[in-house]
C-alpha cells in the first residue's frame, strides 16, 4: 500500500512532523513525504492514504498574506526562526483547488499550532479535513495538532507523538483495508 504525506511548512516544524508521521506509517505503507508544491496529480494517483498537514495561521490554513508575514519575520536580523527550504510558493489553501476528487482513498489531516487552547489558536487541521472530505476522501482519524512553543519550536515529545500517530494510522488501515 502507498501513502503520500503532503505538507506546507514555514519554519520547518510541520516538515519535521510530516517526516515523523512517515516513520510511523512505514510499518505498513510505502511512504513518500513531499512539500505541497510537489504534490502533483500524477504523484497522488494510486495512493491509498493521503496525509495532509500545515501550520495554523490566524486560526486556519495559511494564506498568501500570512505566508508573506512569516517570511518577513524569518528575514529580520534578530529572527530566532529560519524558513523551511520549501516555504516559498503555493500553500495548501491554493493547492486544494488543483486536487482531483477521489473515491476509495483514505486521508488524515494534521497541523502545527501554538501550545494554547484550540479555541484561541484555531486548528488548520480541521479545515484540511473538511477540504479532504469535500474531495471524496474518507477521513480515517480525527484531525490532529502537534504543538510548538511561542518561539516556534516543536515541544518536547511531539516528534515521538507524531511517530505514534502515524503508526496508529497504519495499524487502523491495515486492520480495516
């Protein structure tokens, strides 16, 4: 079985989480991790599971404006963050306009967000999940959030939790193909 993890990442946290989810999925899936710009329709063909994740910006998916603000913040002389190598370009919000409808394919959604109650931060994963469902994907898990601190560093234990979440997705699908 094949899985594709598609991520949007500004400061690298979502990319790191995607890689760790892939580690968990690899127990049952041939797994590929790609930035949103490389998630072409051809690459998505024949995939049994699509896992999509992005950072939470202003309570939801990033927008062109919030990505620009993140890039500007990373370029400041006193910035404590660096841009992910794949940060520039199209985000998930735009990418969803190019994704074809499917049948009989599973999906899962995740995000990275500040460690605070979700009613304060919002959760991009919920919007990702809605968009995946609208395209015909069957969500195989509730949307998941992985937490960062106020300086945009992944919290301790989140990488391990991402591996465990990926393994749980793999086991769930292996048990119910």
